[in-house]
C-alpha cells in the first residue's frame, strides 16, 4: 500500500488502526518500511548463526595451526 501511495498522487496515508488502536501516519509509515516476514526471519537466522560460525572458524584455525606445527616438526626431524 505504501509503494502504491508513493506512485498514486490521489492516495495519501494519513493514519490507520493497529489491533484496534489508532496509529499516526508516522507509525504506519514505520511499519510499512519494515522488511517482510521472510526478510526478518533471514536477519534473525543470520544473527543467531554468526556466533556458531565464529566458533567453528576459531576451532578450524587452531587445528590448522597445530597441523602446520606438526608438519614443520616432521620436516625438521626427517
């Protein structure tokens, strides 16, 4: 509706109702600019996934460093 109101000069949003309560024009426009449900769920998943990804990268870095140290030690012995 907000996108259509931008294109149509005759339509102007002046307010609305949210769960039975009167909402101002600013509140309606703030809600209209929120991403859709799928976008919000995607953002939430990204936020929840980031710490797990960071731990996995840290564990991999430690494993790689130990592997490099072991390979270096084996080369020096051989």
